[in-house]
C-alpha cells in the first residue's frame, strides 16, 4: 500500500511508530513528497535521508554499522568478540591491557609471565655499576653499586686540561728536564731546565724566572782543612791559603805568614780598663798604654805631655821663628801681618790652569765678603761678590733663576729684585706645547698676584720665506709671543728672547720687546712688542699656553744691572 504524506515540520509529528498512517501533500513551491507504502512494514529498502529526529527502535547491529550494545560502563573499552559481535572490557584501576593465548583481551594488575619488554623483566635481576679509574682521577661508588642498576654499566674516568694550583696541581703542561727545578710563575708552576755544567748555584730572578749561576762552586771542602771560598775571577774555588780554626791564646788576631792565615804571635788587649788608653807594643804583645790621651775639648788645641799623660793644651812658642817659610815646606814665602789674607793659587800643572773654587748657587758662601770670586756650576759662569750681591763676571746680565717644564701648566718667576735690577731678560728655550694650535703668553704680577684681565696689549710681525703678516690686540689677557695668525704646533718647539724694561716704575706701563723662531703652519720668525698696562711695579713673570700644558722646555730669567 502506498501512502503519500506532506510533512511541513517533522519536529511536530512526535514519535512515528510502526502502524501509523501518514498522508502527505506536495510541499508548496517544490516537487518534493515523502511517500511511504506502509510505515509499519518491515520490508523497506529505502526511506530517503533522515536529517532530524530521535531513534526509537532496537539497537543497530555491527553488520549495519552499529555496536549492538545499548549501554556502556564508564571508561570501558569495546573490542570484537567475533566477526560480527562486539563486547565491553570493564576498566580496572592500575591495570595493563593484555591478551591471553586465545587473543582475548583483559585488564590485569599483574603482567603475564611470558611477557617480554625490551629493558624490562617481570622478575627483576639487579645489575652492577662498575668503574675504571684513571691514573690521576679515582671515583668512589657509594651505596650498593653491585646491585644498583637494571642493566650493568661502567664509568671510565679520563684526564683533560691542567689541574689548577688551588687544586694541588701545576696549572701548566710541563715537560720534565733531567736535573731541572720546579718554580712558580705568577699563575702556574714551571720547570727551569737542568744545566749541562756541574756545580752551578741557583740565583733568584728578582720576582722573575730564576737562573743558574755563571760561576761554579766546589762540590766538596777539599782534602785540606781550614780552606775558604774565594773568587778566581770566573768561578768560586777553594783558597790556597788556610785560615786558623781555633786560636790557642786569647787576644790573638789573624795575620798572614806569607802562605796561610794564622793566629798572631803577639796578643791584643780585648778590653781597656781606663778611658783614653792607646794600643802600643811592649816588645812582645800589644797592650793598652800606661798613659792616657786627652779628648779634644777646644778647637786649635795641641796634644802635649804633662810628664805622665798626654793632654790637650794651647801651645806657646818660647823662641821666635826667623826667616820666611818656603812654599815647599807649607809656608807662603812672604812676610805678612795679622790682618793680611794669604791666597795660594792651586794649579792643575806647571803650564796648566789655576783651580778656582766652584759649586752650585746653593753652595755660595753664607757670609761672603766683597772680592770673593768663584765658578757657579748652576749658571755655568764666573761670578764675584761686590759687597751686596753676587754678580756675573761676564757682563751686566746676571742669572736670577731658571725653570724646566715637564707637563707644566705655568712657568713662574717670582724671585725678582727691583732694587738691584730694573730690567729683565727672559730666554725661552725649546718650549713645546701639549696642545696643537695654541699661543705662548707672557703675564706679569703686581704685589705677588698674576693678572689675567684684558689690560695687556701687543703687536707682532711674522714672516716666512713666502709671506709676511702681523697681528695684535689692545685688550689681551697676556702678551702673545708667537704670531696670532700662526699658532704653535705640538710637534716642534719654539724659542724666544724677551726684554722687559722699567719694571720698578709706578707711574708708567711696562714695555717689552721680543723675538723668536718656531713652527706653525710652517717655520716662522717673529718680532714684537707689548706692554702691561697697570702702573704698579712688576714683581713676577709667568709663561703659559693659551690652552693646555707646556710639555717641555727651559726658561731663564736674567737681571740687567741699572
């Protein structure tokens, strides 16, 4: 029987069971129909596609894609019991899945006796942990190493690198040297190779590597007793002479008999009973003198005998000495009075030079007298004392002071004396700046204070083989000695001569002139002049670079006699 139904909403039909009759119509707007011959029939071969609904029938067998199982136990497993049947394997706590001889699975908390797992045995047989020690490294196995493993295993120890000093090692890979000596460097031990020459001594290297001595030392004391070590100019050898070992009598000293050193025949006193005694011979031994000798008490005293002892006393002559004492006998061969002063000239040779007193400036006489004459090793010139000051014997220029720069910020002269000198000359020799492209400045001081304000003025002229230029300023912070348009370089020094005039004047500015030669962009010659504007007296000079230090060079300050 064929039945045609029109289903507008299958969800409203509820549950369709066998025997129900459905009549459908054509679905509006489509040609679809659901046609059932008889819903209650069991011989349907097709029913189309069911997209929604609830299955309410018997379980689907495995042959039709089902399991044939209507319900399941939580955590159970499904397995095939036959070609078309399935069953559940209920879960067991802490169990493993295994199969029996027929291939039936089961959940068991014990493993089958015939089970083989790589690295595993159902019944465990302990195995041993063993070791193979290295020559320098050994390992101690704790616990029960003989049964500590599932499978036997062994540790083989080896040695790499160097063992550090703090570990008791050398911190170095050393090569043995026959007869060598092990010593320490700053960080490791090292080997001083043995020497091919016997009898060498080990010499300290002053916190560096020790060495073997050049000279050799005897290996034994020799066949003769009482020898001592001496140098033959190359090595240390046993002396030919012997030295007495034990003196037979107290007070003996060592003397040479021409072959050996022996104890003396005479004795010497080993103690003096009275102060002022002297050692003298009694014809057999050396003894303390019977008489005593005076300790000098007053300068100029002579030693004389009072009949018992030697005393210090001022000698008097009871007989006049007549005639002139020749120079050969320590005299002057001239007649003098008490007020006269005798000067004996010492010459280097009969046809040589007279030798004058010489010394540094600091070694001049503390209380000189007019007429003193000497050679000054500081100024390398002759000088004499005029009654108030030491002056150069070569002219009116007197060296007052000198100073050498060594990375110096300034070179200062403050020991000028305007009461002695009114003008000064400054010689600047080989001044080298630390900074490239800077100028050399001259400043003055008044009342001990160096001025750096803009009250200096200067003009200078510079020239090269190719050009001439000039520069200047009336508000400078110092008198520039080189050319302002060609500053100094720090690779070549320059030298100048500067004359400063009228320094003690308190009503006029102080003028100076200068000339020099130095290296700027090229080699330059320069002449110039300048002034220090204040009318106060100048009492010091300062040389400095416009920037940076003065690396090297020497300056000399001379006083010019008024």
